[in-house]
């Protein structure tokens, strides 16, 4: 299995990734390179597995092919003689793929050992522990009756010499040799509340097809795409060899409950299966939220403190997951800030991500943003009326120190956001009169219900907030970086 992979000059990737032995889920914003990482793994192993991978100029960083693509792969196994090497820590296993442009304009691929020695490809391909690489792309999987999913079954047969020999001798013996794997597949299906059975058609062995039987009735066209996705993943894990499964957007075609079940089942796969998947799903993030998650920048969430990891896992619902996928993060306390700022960025088309932490527990989210190298701003109330001395509360002072220690911009409001808006003349009289109490002082102690009313009335009244100090401080901070 892959222990570490490092990219140089491959598309938009220039960095190192440490991987887990079983499940790895790569996350990040759109167009950040998640799919490129999977394609880079395919390219790295293409000479070893004899898989066709056409290199194009666009595969080079900034399409500049004057410098070679270099992909360094370290494997966890150290008993693949063709790839073993020694370093200061002892015996290791790995290889380096180099792609360079020749004088004739063609691209050639070469594999070297870490000690720069050449590799005998023919001997290497005979190594039993060289993993198979299976890519499940981001496409709609066709009917289970189609050849697409039949590939999963055919891999059982064609990838192993013993099955190849049996193919010559007897069709029936091939089927009997697959019984244990078919039974395993059925058990997986039962966990997803599907009573599937598998039958093989009788024609020539080279044209085997898969039928899915649901109860007593054959279905070769009515299985949902979500179950097809799951079946395709499972079928590709049943080889006895080491398998590396690459899945682009694991949530594709899966509703939330099905996705959660799949993630839990993947963790139970055999140790000979390593899965490297990408995601843009808050559900996946929330379901895992541990060492299995890797940011495309290379950061692992294991670097979070255990306390903050537990807090984030508990409160990081899909809405707050935007802190992971978005840019220019603005953390706010409550609904008023969220409504007003989201309305502002929608009107002005700002690339800001507003995250409502629903309270004053900013610290875990700040730590997460810093870990992921995000630009982040915190907006918090000083609550000076609560202190009784017209000074910020102790809670605010602690937050201020926390932000200063991490070079995080903290923007304060006068007492609360509502009172801050009123002091700056941004809450007109007609909005005040629409509240249950007409006294302006009520703004300073607005309860949750009134806060929502104030925000909604300001939006309905189309109040211009561009000169509000909160907006201006956000603009200045993000524009200065």
C-alpha cells in the first residue's frame, strides 16, 4: 500500500502526502487538485501495472514541459525485492517515476529506485505484492447488466493465474471458485437492505455477464445508481491481491444514509485494500472527522487537538463545513450577522464564506482554519453592557488574546451587533417601530426573536451597509492579503 507520495511539476500538485493504510478521503475546494492526486497515482503506477496513461503537455505544471514530472512513491511493504532500498532507518520500499520530454518532442516514462538504480519492469510485474490500481471515475455508472460492472467480476477471473487456467478447463469450476466472493458481495448488499443475488450467464466464458436478482425477480435495469456505485466499489475490493481503489467524489449518486453506511463498511474491508477517495460532501467530512481526512494541501486533521476535534465533530454540521471548502472565512456568533453578511456578499458578489458558529465557541473553528491555512476573520460582541462597567467581558478578552496569538483578525461590535448597527445609524426609525417595543433602547438588549426581525427588516429596507465599520474591516483584511 502507498505510505507516502510526493509530486513535483504534475499539474497543480507540488507537495507530499502521507496516507493511511486503509481509508483516505481527500477534501478541498473545487479545482484545488483532488482529482489530479488520483490521476497522479495512476500515472505513477502505470508502467508497473502496464496501464495505458497518455501523458500530455497539460499534465506538466503550467503546461511547462521543460522540467520533468517527478512522482516519488513509498510503499508500506518492504518485501518487494525489485523496489527495496536502504536508508538511515533501514530497509524501505518505493520507486520514483520520471516523465520527461525527449528531443523529438515525445514524452517518456522511466522508473528509478530511490538510490537511482534502474528497475527491471518484467521482473517487477511478476511481484505478487505489487498492488492493483482500480479507478472509479466521476461518471454515472450504467446499468448493472452492462459490461461496466461486469468488470468487477471479470477482475476476479482474469487477474489471477489460477483463474486463467480454470477458464480453459471448465466454466463451472470458474463459477465454483467465485462462490466465496459472491457470498461476500451478497453479505455487503444485505447490510444496505438489498436482497441481491448474482447469476452468471451460460455463454462463452470470455463474454461473462452479471445478472442482479432482487428476491425472486430478475432486475437488469431498475437498480438505483447509488447501489450501483456501492456494488462497483465492493466488487473491486474482492481480489486476494493488494488493491488500491481510487474513487473520485465518493458521494456520487449516494443519498446521505447510504453514504454513511458505505463509509462505515469501507472501514471493515480487508487489510489488503487501500481506498483513496475525494469528496466535496459535508456529510463525508462530518462522518469521518478524524485521521482519515486529508486536505489537498497535505494537512491532516490529526493535527487538531483532541478536545477541539471532539468539539468540531459534534458541531460541524453541513452548513459549518463551508469552513473546509470555502475561502475567506468569516466566523460569526449568530443569525443576525449571518443573514446580513450573506445578503451583502450576494449583492456585491464577494468571495467570502460566512460561518455561523451559533454561540461564542470560536476556538475549535479557528484552529481548524489555521490548520488548513485559511484566511479567517472573527466577529464577536464585546457585551459591554453585561460587564456592568462598560468594558468588554472576560470572555471577549480571552478570545482577543487567542486571536492575537494566532495572528487572526478579530472585529468587535459595540456590545452586540444590533446595538453597533444602531449606534452607526444603520437601523432606521421605521425598523425600530416595527419591533414589539418602539423604544430604541430595546435594540441594545434585543432577544433572539427580535434579532431575526431586525435583520429581516434591514434586508427588506435595502439598507446600505457598505460604510459600516464591520464591512470595511472585512474588506481591508481580505484585500490586503
